[in-house]
C-alpha cells in the first residue's frame, strides 16, 4: 500500500536511527539498548480504535501495510488523502480520472462491490479490510473476520439528507486517524464545506426550485426532499417543486413526461443510471429532450444538467465526490 510513503518512511527512518544508536553504544549500556528496542516495538504496535457504521469498535494498526477495500467511496476517500489501496473491486463502467491508477489491471481486483473474492483477499494477508455500502453487511464482515486481523465497515448510512456532509466528515476524519492524516482530512472537508455554504446561500437567496430525476431503462424516477438525493434541497438550498414525490425507494418514484410540464422546475438534475452502471441504453438527456422535459424552464434556460453518476450514485461520501456534486449544482444555476 502506498501512503505517499509518509507513515512508513518516518517509521523506517526511526528504525535506522535506532540501529545506528545501538551500534554506537555496543554492549556498554545494555539498559539504554533495551529501552530503545522497547520504544521501537511500542511504535510498531500503535493502534487506533474506530467505531464503524455497524457500531463495532475496531482496533486497527495505524498506517496498516496491506489494505484491501471493497467500496468505491472508501477507495476514493483514501485516494483523496494520498493513500493507495492494494486491491479493489472490479469497476462496472470505468473510473474517473482521479482513480485512473486502478484501471487496466494496475492494481489487483478482488470480486465486485456485491461479492468480494474472499479467497483472493485472504491470500494477500491484509492488515486491514475496508467494506462499505453494498458490501457493508454483517455477513460480509463476519466472513472477513475469519482471516483478517481488522475489518471495518465505513458505510455512510444517512437517514436525514441534512446530515449527509457531517456524516461524510466523520468517516473522512476516521480514515485520517488510521493513516496519520488528521490535518489533511480536516482540510479536505473544510474546503468542500466552505463551497457548499456559499453555494447554499446563493441558491437560497434565488428562491429557485429544482427536481432530481434518474433515468433507467427508458423510465424516469423523481426524488423528493427526504430521499437519497434530498441533499439537493437540504444541503445545496434548492426549493422542491410542488410535485407529490414519494421519498421511498432507491430508484425514485416513476413519473410520466407530463409531470415535467405540470411542475416545471427551474433546474433539473439528471442521473443516467444506465451509463453509471455500464449498460448500453439510450442516453438520459436524449430521452428527456425528446419529451416534454424539453419545455420546462430548466431546459429553456439551459439548466438541465446530467450529473456525475459515479459521484452521486457509486461513491457519494468522498471529498472528491462532494466536489463533483458542487460542480454539478453550480452548472444547474445556468
């Protein structure tokens, strides 16, 4: 695992210094030599205890050497912090530029986000396994606990969209604790939080409303304020339309094209699920612009925006994903 080698480099430097000290002292001061050895052992045994999303208190070695992650939010967060994991799940539709190191077989793939390849991961003798989201279940954790010394579920399961950013910060800071990057974690989150605060103020002052829809297999689903994409309203500041949208269901409430005319959003954010999961279907914006959505204020004012599917759908709770969301919302302002 590459942590820009800062953790291991400092430990290696300390180890070399200890060896030089012992050589210089020889056998003249055995007590000092013993103290140095004890100090080195203590440094190597440093751990941090993290409470994961399943409520488990997990003791983890700081700067673990071999790290396997089965969730793209976790992988992207670690990447934002400068930490490269040693194995990932297979990507289903390509990866964004910032994760290009994990394309083309550069890093081993061990199953997918739903079904990890336990045998392959066990053979790597990982010091830490990070699960989350689709792989973040008690059953998956129990399987990993059979051979991995530390397994942690870093899912972000936000019930209230208003807690999306604080819950994300908690996970980013926990990764910072594990890898000795607490200041970097805080800086990353403060950067996106400041942008979100400013953007929310602008949108709130405008009074504009918005609609978030997902297009999949030719059908369109709309998401309300309490849904998985409710942060469009509670975090970024858009008003919801008057549309009676059910907040339940991961694919939104299916709507007809007439829905767009009746509730006429000022801004329309569109998730192309087929593209996001690697399916070959008619592009989402083609479906909408060929229908009545093209007559909305959003379309007429060039405020109908296809969002970054990887960031909104596959890896939502990483600093880089939040940045992509900010960019999409800025684009939706016209």
